């Protein structure tokens, strides 16, 4: 009788606890569950063949170096143009008939997906800057469907661009000094966050990488929300 009386008195409490736990436990799980987060790549995390000898032992706080480039409209492009932006970078040249056309198609697909997203930009560096003048880049941008202000196709000082490729973006396997005989050719897409840190490395010639890059960008955006 005592047990029955206790249960009758506690019935409302038991029901309350049941519904409370039904609601609270999923919320608690959602709050405490591990969140998807992209790695931060430093020179020591990357294939040494891709990293300039001068920075191979750096294991923290690597950021893209300051840069000064000229885009398809003749405008100066610096890191200030990418402040508070997530962007995908690559290296190309307009006369390339092998990997570059495929890379341009994949970059345009990414551009079109994030067309209305002001957080996302794209940056292509010419590896033959003497030949890829502003008028040449303008024609190439029109041909490939680059949106001004969204996808910057750039030229500039060759040594500066090659140093960016080797010491900042880790985009090439070979060594060189950016001189007249130096030439790089790479299929890599590099995902850069708002702190100018590397968060993803991809094969820019692989169509199957496009959905993965889109997914990674969405994951990265959540870090800033």
C-alpha cells in the first residue's frame, strides 16, 4: 500500500522527469558532441618536397605572406582584399593546354556555387607573369567566366609569385629561385581561412574534389558563426 501511494504521489514527477530527459539529453548531446573542424596545415605537416627548405621545420602559426599582385582589371590586389574572407588559391598560366583548362572549369564551378556568398573568394596566380599581362588576363577571365571581385586572376613579379608558391602555399614539388629559367606547374587548389592559414589541399584537376571543397568551405564558415 505504501508503495502504491508513493507511486501515485510521484506519478506527475516521474512523467515530468521522463519528458525533461527526452528533451534535455538530445540537446546536451548536440552541445557536447565533437564538431567537424578542418585541420590547420603548417610546413611540418606537409610533404617536405613541397616545402621550401627555409620553412620546413615550422610547426605552428604559418600564414600566407603579404602579397602585392595585379588583377585582370589592372587593380592592385593585396591581403587587404581578402580580409575576413575564405578563399581558394591556385597557380596557372593562360597558354597552358593541359591541366589549367580543367582547373579553370572546376574553379568556376566553385565560384558559381558561392556566387552570392560575400565571404568566399578565389585567387589565381599566373606562373608566366611576363606573358600574362593585364589585357591577356582580361581576355582569359572573360573566356573562363570569372566574376570581377569574386575571382581574381593575377600577374606580378615572377620571383614574388614563385616565393608565394613555395614558401606560403606549398604548391610545387620542385625548387627554384623564380629566375628566367624557373617554371612551376601545379594542379593544387589551396583553401585559406580568414586568418590566412591553410585549411585544405586538393587536386584541382579532379572534378570529384569540387563537392569536397564545397563541404569543407561550409565547415570552415561555421568557425566564424
